[in-house]
C-alpha cells in the first residue's frame, strides 16, 4: 500500500482513471481520499479539520483495503464530520 498525495486536478484524473463516477465538483472540493484497493489517494487541496481529521481519512481508506464497509459511526463512517466526532 502506498499513500499518494495529489493536487486537486490530478486527484480528479486519478479518480476517473480508477472508475469513480461522482460529479467533478464533488471530487475536486469535497472528496478528500479514495482507494483503488491497493493505494490510497489523498486530495492535497482537500479541506481537512486538522491532523486528526487527515489521519482519519487515511485510516478510513486503509479500512476499505482491509475489506471493511461503511458504518454510521467511527473510523469507517462515510461522513467525515461524524467520523471526526466519534473516534
């Protein structure tokens, strides 16, 4: 597993290359990380609420690589703010 940090436009291109279907505005401005099940890609220009939030995005994507699904609360929450408040 490799952590790859990309600027906004390259992040969008890599997301599309990996088959991502969300709208470009969402990917560029709201999506902060994703995985292709081997590597983790982080949007360098994403909005992070401190180091803890940044680390939780990475931990969340690592969870997907390990086969974990989204939950309502905790590190696997699909909602970043809930994730940050419940870990």
